[in-house]
């Protein structure tokens, strides 16, 4: 793993020590923003962290949880964005959520710094220049974006792993003996697989054009080591296969799942300030306000580095593959509509790939300048110093914003003690049953008028309270819901309550001025921090599983006239009431299982369970059959003489792929450790 040997003006212990100081200081500077400060965004707390926590809780029990009954009428897992397969996920079963998230961010920050260091040393950069490159990468706009401004850990994992992937690709391209080929193969397979398993697929695809163009210029090396490349690709595919299979399954069930407003912002002349001058401007400007106002969804990796990268392409071009890598990204980032697709999260994210390939070019140009003469070495030192000042200064407004957010961290909505959420948890927790937010409460929630009270998207999941109103990401929910959310509707709570009975909704949280069904019993009330009076109603008859006449399979429930959509929550469940038996059933939803107990009968019966149906539902006990009812809910054929059934969601293919992924990850990691020890003193 020895770096390419080149002459450098930055040799000696002093420069080596300076390099380590620069790297440590840069890592520490960014880390202050999320370790000491509090991130001001909460987006992935309501989907990917939820999904990761479900996986961690299952692993803690030694099981694979691919379903949760805590959201909606049950949802398959993982969501389209999840850290489900991440090596750190098992620790979440033993750690509080927020400290785990901080640890995740710090580990990936160190991985990004280490990966970029290895990459830059591999292409021949001196230690000091490599340190400048490391600082540039971990303080550029994508790092500020994913680590400080937007809570997107699934994108942060991609951005922090791609330098190691590019380093591994270089090792395999340049490998000339079996040891180095094996090292490169394991590095590419593990890193690419992990990116696919835990990263945001709408973001990772922005790196594909640059990587493909890079590899296209390595055709001879690819041909020479083709078998090793096949092995690396196979390893990566197996590791990423559970998430890939999940995405394909959800897309097949609901092709419209990708329909969304795509951000098509591209580079223009107005972007030149961010590229070359940010964060500085005219003396009359408030640079902090200007920087915050322009945000971080822009191209920025320091004006000096940008100029050096351009200089390298125009004058030097000693590594054409690196030049092409960032020029391809620049083309996609600049030409409107060249690659606008639902499979790409946003066009501006091509800046991530541009920075990955441009930083090595800038660093090599810095070394080249320093080698010209003693005078030019001082010029290079000044340029490096200006670059560091620019990076540190540009990150400060967002770090300061996070430090200020400690007074009222957004994570308190999910894990803190808040007036309404804590009251709701304490009140309904001992009784059980699902909660439904009325249309009025749901509007308050979506307008973020209840955030200070602890009610927001999926926030009650963290308090172990199952709420039917839920948000989900890249999960096909037809015919139960669509559009990424299950919303509160007046039709559900003001008239017939058969749906609440079937779904096991025992509690309804509503505004005091809403019209509720007379069958709902008011139990408690609370005033929100915004002065809205809320009532908590109980519906004691709610069961969550009901016995129905077998002829129900031929029933099609009509939509309620005037309801906002045609999914399950707008169906007229009063038409189902005549088919429902009065027989009581007790439902327990915990530890990835739905357990239903009931009095035995001398004949076979049909049990309708308030869980969304998906192929993969299985009864633990023998003799039971599972099938869809009404095309949306789980139906169980109950044999005569039985009094209990336990249901688990175990999709066979996904389960097998997950086990294969874990096994491959463990074996490849073990092999990599052995090979690293093996080649410690052997150049590759």
C-alpha cells in the first residue's frame, strides 16, 4: 500500500507533523458542529433512524425484524433509506438514539479523512499537501450539507465512503501481484457493498458517471485483472442485495413511488461566487448572513483549491483519469436537463462527485507549484494557508447555528420530555391499543404547530406508542395509503367506527372543536403550547382482530363519498359490520410478532387482523393459513379447537439475502484484516 514515490517540497518531520495537525484540526472543527452542537434538521429521524432502530431492537433479541406494527397498520422494513445493514447498527440496541447518531457521524468523518488521505498518498501527493486535501474534502459544501445543515445520514455515509472506494479501485487497477489484487478486490467489494447497503441510492448514482469514465481510461488494467473485478463486483452485489431487493420490490408494487419534484438547479454564473469567493464578499456585506442565506446545496471546496484543480486540468494533466472524473460531473452539473431522472435525488448533488475527483487534482497541482523553486514553495504555503482559512471560515456560520440550537435541540421532539407527547405516552401506555390523530390534530402536526409539544412525523414511535398516522419513505402502501403518509380524516372518527375496531385503534386525539362519533368516550384533555385545546377519546370496543364470515372475501367496500382519496381509510367500513362476529380476540403486538388469543370453536373460522397484508406473513403455529382480505388486510384461517395464533412477517428471499449479506461482510472483513497484515511490509 505504499504511495507513489514523487519528489516533494514538503518533506521532513516538520511537514509530517504539520500534516497530522491540519488533519486533526479539520476533523475536530467539523465535529464540533454535530458533537457539541445540535443539528437543526430532523428529516431522517422520522424514517431512516426509525428503520435502523427497528433492526437494532430485533438484533438485540437475536432476530431479523422486517416488519413494524408501531406505524400505520404495520409497515415492511427497512424503509428505502435506512442504516439497517450498517456495522454500527447492533450498538443502537444498547445506546440512546442521539449519542448513537453522534457516534455514527464521527466514525464516518474519520473514515472520510482516512480514505481521502490514502487516496491522495496513492496518487503521489506529499503528506502536507494530502492534509490540505483531507481538510478540503471534509469541510467542502457536501460535508457542511450532510453533517451540519441537513440531517441526511444516508447521504453522509455515501460521501464519506467514496474516497476509500476510489482508493481501492486505484489499488486494483495498479495491482501487479496476487496480494495487491486480493487487497484491491476486498476493498472495492466491501466499500461498494456497504455504500449500496446503507447509502441513499438517489445520491450514490451521482458518482456512477464519474467512476465509469475513470474506469474507461483503465481498460487495459480492467482486462488484465478482469476476474478480480468480477469477484469485487460479486462481493459488493451480495452485500447490497437486501436493500436492492427491497427497493426493487417496493418499486414493482408501486411504480409511482419515485414520482417527486426533482431539484434541477444547475451551475450558472451566479454560482461562481460560491466556487471561487465564498465566504468572502464586498466589505459592506454581512458575510455570515450571506453564507447562511445561500446555504450549502451548492458547489464549494475553497476558491484556491478550485483554481488549482482548473490549473491542473489546463496545464498538467498528469493523471487524465482524475481530470475526466470531475469534468464529467461538471458537465452533468452545468448542462440543464442532461441527466434529470427520478433515480437522481437532485442534479446539484453531482457536485459531490466533482469534489471527490477535483481534490486530488488540486493537491497534485499544489505539490507541483511548491517544487518549482524555494520562492514558489512559499507561494504554495500561502495558497495552502488561504485555503484552510477559507474552509474554516465558510463552515463557521453553520457550526455556530448548531451550537446555538443546543438551547432547544430538534431531537427533543423525538426523545425529549414534551408536554403532549409525554402525557400521551404515560396515559395510553398502560392500556395498549393504537392511537389515531384526528383531521384537526393532523393539520396542526403537519403545520408544525405541535412540534414543541413533541408531536411530529413518527415522533411517538420513539416513545413506544403505536400511531396510525405515519410517514414512510420508499415503501409501497397501496391500497392502505399513498403519497408517503397516512393522514387524519374526519370520515374515520365522526361516523361509523368499524375501521377503528378492526385496526385496534383504542385512542383518538382530537381538537376540542371537532365533531366526534358519540361512541367515543372523552377521557382526558390537554392544552398545547400554542393554546389549542386537545381531547383524548377512548373507543373501548376496539379489538385489532375480528372474526368474519368467510363470504367477506367477495365483499368490496365502496369509497365514502367526498373523501379525499380511494385508499382503505376512505372505504365505507359500515358495509363490513354485518360480517363481523361479536367474539372477542385479544391482540398483542410486540417483538416483531402479532399474537392473537381467542376462545376455541368447533369449526374453522376466518380471522381478520388489522395489519396491512404483504406476501411473507406466516403463522408460527401449524395448521393456520394466511391470505389477503379486502385486498389490503391480513386474513387468517383458524382451525377448529385452536385458541392462539402468532404471526410473523418473514419474506423468504429478503431474509436469505440479509443473512448472505452479513456473512459476506464478515468474511470479507476478516480476509481484509489478514491481507493487510500479510502485505504490511510488502509494497502493492
